[in-house]
């Protein structure tokens, strides 16, 4: 096996795995990985349990049970005025990351170029490379979070196959605005370029802002795979439940890969979600819920030496430590764990190599007690 060739030779363990392992080893307050430390809805858990008791324990249909796809289609139509046929244009997936992987697997061939905005969720680039694609990176300042669309236009070539966007944005907690989506729509007009729109935090929007889904813009929706996450939405990331919505032609290709990769996902949870989604308040109330978390955390650290602009969405808050240390964000994150007992993610892990803005990402999807404990540590530094 000396001649074995790795398809991803430069890929190292995920920053999430590294930081989480260190957090456990040092018994640190963990605001690193994006998962809540509180329970999901008791009603939702009961619905899953009842579905198990009622025998929904064998394979679900490959694209997902129809009643759940129907509820998703109704949700998208209510929120964004877009029509997705539940039979042909929605697929239930094992989390949003699987949906992203499958969309790329179904479309990217050797030599295809894919435009990615960094900082970026760390699954995009390796997956593009896995299928022979060439990532074309647009680095944006994570604190200003403005995209130079002229720079994007200059990157587009006859090899451009796809653009990947993410809003609300992980890791920055910022939003693409309507003007951004309109500029992107104009840029892609009269092209065959696909769009992958990662919208897993669509229900976590603060301060009266609006989520600018690709589904709102016909020129984007006609070419877009839209991916979403129930795990992020309903505080149960371990369930690995998500979905993808796309026009029939694109979904046909998506399902060709999905059927041989996952085939179908957890049946009783699908049954439960189909019922749970019938009450829109179960997802419409989440913005207020998480804004309260943000608005608890930020006043507690206002007198610290960290600087920040409040997150506009997601459950992530960036903190700049330039006034505290000249260390790299990776070194500072390690010191924070080992010397102060608090875990966060260094933003450079999401950027181009060596692009370090001295910023850490903190997850505030935590109990009030956890947030107060973390804030006390931050104020002590």
C-alpha cells in the first residue's frame, strides 16, 4: 500500500474536533462547537417516541416521507412566496452537511471552478476538491462582511460551475442583504452557473432583519440548491436531520447521488417533524429566543477588553482580541482554553491561509448559567 494516493492529502482534523477535545481535557466552558447545551422540545421528543411506538421504524421513502416534504413546501411558500413541489423538488437529508455534499457530488466534475466566500464553513472547499473541482476563493473581512461583487465578476470564467453562499453566515453571524442577492442575481443572469445556498440558520435573525433566501429571487431560485437544517433549528444537532430544495431538474440529479449515499434518513424523526412543523410558531419564535441569548451575553462582556459588533443572525458571536494580545488567533484560542478554561473557535480556520484578523467565534446557544460563566472569564482577561 506504499503507493496509495490520498484524494485529500492536505486535510487535517477539523478545528471543531481539535478544540472540542481540548475543551474536554481542560474542563473548559465550551462555547466553541455550534450546538446547544440545553434540551430540544419535549413535545418534539414525544412525537419521535410515539412514531417509534407506532411502528415507523423501517426505511422511509428515499426522498423522505411525503407529509414532511409537504410541510416544508408550505413553509417555504409562506415565508418566501416560492413554490416547490413536494414530490419532485424537496429531499430530506441526514443533516445540511450531507445535503451540501450531495449537491456538490451531483454537479462538480474535474476542472469545474466553484467560487467560495471566506470565512466559510469548513466542508465546502474539501468537498469541491474531492470531486476534482477547483475552489476560487473570495476572502472578505469577517468584521466588515461586505462583498465586492466586481471582484466576484472578475473570477467568473467559462469554467465556473457554481457559487456557494451562506446566509445567515457562519462563522460571522452576519447577513447577506437584499442588495447582495440582487447583485448576485444580475451577475448570474444568462449563465448556466449553479448556486448552492446554505441557509441552515434561516430562522435565527435578529433586530428586525429579514432572511434573504435564494427562494425570494427567481433568477437565483431557478439555479439553486437550498440547504437547511432541522438540527440547528430545533436544538437537536445529534439527530442529523435536514433537507434540500431545488428545481425538479436539479433535484433529479441530487437524488441520483442521495439514493446511493444515504438512501433515506431516520423515519420516526421525519414523522415527528411533519407534525411539529404544522405549528409555525415552533420556528417563528426562534429569532426572539436566540436574540435574548445574545442580548444577555453581550452586555455582560461590554466592559471586557474584547471588541465586537452584535451578531445579526445565527447563534455565533465574534470577539476581537487585538487590544489584549498580538498572538495568532489559534495561539490565543489555545491559551484561552488552557489558562482560562474557556473554548472558542479561531476564525482563521475559516479563512485563506495566514489571514488572521485576531477574532474568535463564540457560540451563545447555551444556558444562561453557561453564558454568565463564560462572560465572567472574558471580563477577567
